[in-house]
C-alpha cells in the first residue's frame, strides 16, 4: 500500500493535470491562456516554495500553542475514526473560513493580507495558490493546530490537507461547470468566479469555500443567470506583480490605498 505521505502529493498533481485538461477542453473563458500572467510566480513561489516553508512555521507555532495551553494533554480525537475527524474538520473549519473570509472583505487591515489573492486577473486552477503567507499562516494554524494538539490521527490531517488543495484548485478552475441544484450545497467555479469578479456584485459576494450553503443561509450568495464577469482582479493598478513585492505591499501606509468607489472594500470582490 502506498504511504499517504506519497499518495497525497501524487493525487494533488494528478488532480491538477485533470483540471488543466478540462480547462483546455471545456473552458469557461475561451481566451484564457494556460501560462497566463503571473503563472510562474504563483506556481513556484506561492504553490511550491511558500507552502513548503509554511508547513515548518505552522508546526513551530503549534508547538508554541501547546506550551502555552497544554492542549496535547487532552487527546480527545485520538480514538476517532479517520473519516470522522476529516468530516468534522471539513464542516467546522469551512464555517470558520466563511466568517473570517467575510471579515477580510470588510476590515481594512485584514484586507491587506487578502488582496494578493484577488489580484489574479485570470482565474484558473492555480489562482487559489496566490495568498499572502500571513493569511495562510492564520487559516492553516486555525485548521491544523487543534487537530494535531487534540490527538487526531496524522492520516486524517494529511487527508484533510489533500482535500483542501484539490478543492481550492477546483473552485478557481476555468471550467464551464453546470452543477445545477448541487450549487446550493457544494461550492464550485460557478459561484466562486463571481467572488473574483472585478465589478461590484449585487446581493452577495460568495464567501464560501467548500460548502455554498453558508452563503445561501447568511444571504451572501450571488449566482446570476446568463451573465458573465466582465473581468477579474482588483481596482488597484498599483498592485505589484512579484512575490516579494506583493507581500511587502500589504504593509504600505493606509493613505496610499486607492479610494473605494462605493466607500467600502466590497468593490474589490
């Protein structure tokens, strides 16, 4: 049997290849290039280098949390079935992500570490990897530290991370998906591409990641019929293109921010 530590990256790579093929075969945006603007920046720096380095940082932070709280003394998840842990984590963390994500779009400080994610001008399978390291550090620490400290099986944590990676690629993919009523429960490209649309959307901003049901319950869902986004990205022509400069740009003085057209950060969604 192939160890999960090997099967996980292999599955992620295989899933990425499948999405690339589907994007070329059934594209939503016909003119979108495979090697679009910022492709190699997102692949090498965000997807590979940053993900690798942050895994060590998150592990170090988790140890620090344990020293402060002693949570590892309560291994309540150690006897849980692997899939029970995965399903619990999927639901609880996705609910957290919905609200934190929504907060990022209404808080000027948190928007700084989310802005890079929205700067992608061609939403595709790789676009989701462009996220400021501080944003990933916060979200993945909130996701994996409790699991680790409460004794969740290592296999469950790795399976959850694999699902995260694959789902993130899927919801950003440039595939003409038609999921019908399923989109009321499971999130996919149909709704998430509108979250990246440059224009101000009406009636909601689609903050959900895996479960679209949060947007429908809390009335932030937007799924127009027979309408396509005019473009993707942010209304900030000063946003830089390089990995380091995109990180440093989050710490610019607030007086240098462009003035939002409608007085809030939602025009960037």
